[in-house]
């Protein structure tokens, strides 16, 4: 038992040293973290588990970032690195889940940290997403269901749920914290701190499966809603739904007046990254504390 404890301590010290080295090595390249939802610690297991991070785990991650990095507004990741500065990290949330809006943003406001929420205006109002409703008992989607939903159903919430009904798939109800925020909740929470709202399309389809006209409607309608309802906090950044994009989708985003676009995969933002292919590092809910520290340091990517 004593040898096991010593080995664990040695590993922790070694990992901490590696993380420190990784942060120093990568500090000239900013890192954009992608979150989805924040939930109370006592929430019952529900939905696609990897998307719903308990509040205490989120707080621990913020503690680490405040100790070892500079949390910056999303716009700052395109600015040159200042010699002697720390690793720059920007925080983003996709989908405007209620938990992220009413738990995550207030916690960030309490700490004075900025963040960006990528909003799906057509899905606001305590709506559930298909991936949470179709996740099995283990909290995961089967590859076949995911593939059919993203291609044959074009990622459309209504089309996926209609197909699921016809296929007699179990469709679960989900608690309120796993549903979308209401418009008043979103607007009120954005006003609590240094927060911005970006475009996540109007209804969260797979843009790569839409024609040019449909892409335009999804993007321009969302941009117009953001600038009308979020005003000074609206930014012309896009997060691609499901991380799916092509050159045609990137061109459609530019025509809609968007200036930058983010995926949901990747790592540090390299100097040669183009404005419409900026990477993010997704933070899954089941990630350990040590795993988070090593990811942020650039030592592991999965």
C-alpha cells in the first residue's frame, strides 16, 4: 500500500512538471476550450453524458486556469502573443444549455472571467436536443444513430426525432438543466459579466448537408437575431454545428457577414490557422482533473 501511494505521488509530481513545461512550450499559441453544459453535482444521469459537466468539476478547472493561464475574451486569440505572457485560454459554450447559462456564466462572472456562448436562437425556450433524448442508458449515442442523424436527417432536430419515432427508438425526456435556456435567461446572464454571444446557426443543422440557399437562411437569420437581441454583446463568430464544415460552408459563413469560425476539435491555434478553420479543444464531462491539466498543457489531445 505504501509503495502504491509513493508511486502515485511520484506520478503526480512528474505530471505537474510536464504540465508546467507544456504550458511554457505552447504559451505563444492560444487555446480555445469548448464546453457544452454545466449541471448541479446532484443531477441524475441523463442525456449524452460527455456534454454535461458537474459544477464542482467546472470550478476546479477554473481554479487551475486562473492559477496557470490567462483567461481572455475570444477576440483576443487572434491578437499577437506578448513576450513574457502566460498561456492564453478562451472559454466557449455551445448550444446555450440552461445549465451553462444559469450556473456556468454566473460562476464565471463571480470570478471576473470572460466567455462566449454560441446560441441556436430557434432552439431557445427549454427545448431538448435530439442527441440527449436518444442517448442510451450509458449516456452515449450509437455510431449508427449518430451517422443517420447527421446525414440522412441532416442534423435537424425535428427530422431526427421524426425518424426516431418512425423507427420506434426510445426517446427520453430530459431535466430542465439539460434543455436550452429561455431568451430572458440568456440575455440576463450575458449581462452579468464580460460575455459575448456568437452564431451557432438558427436551428443547429449539419450545414454540409444543406444547399446554398438553406445555409444562407440558417446563418443570416441567426446573425440578425443575435444583433437584435444581444446587441453590443453579439460577435460575428460562428461555431459550426457538430464541427462539420467544408469550403462551401466556410464561403457561406463569409457571405453571411461572419468573420471567424470554430470547429469542435483540434488544439492550440497555430499561426497559420485561417479565420474560418480555427480549432478548439473540447472538454468532455468525464475528463479527470489530471487529464484536464495535461490537455490544457498540450500534452494529450484525447
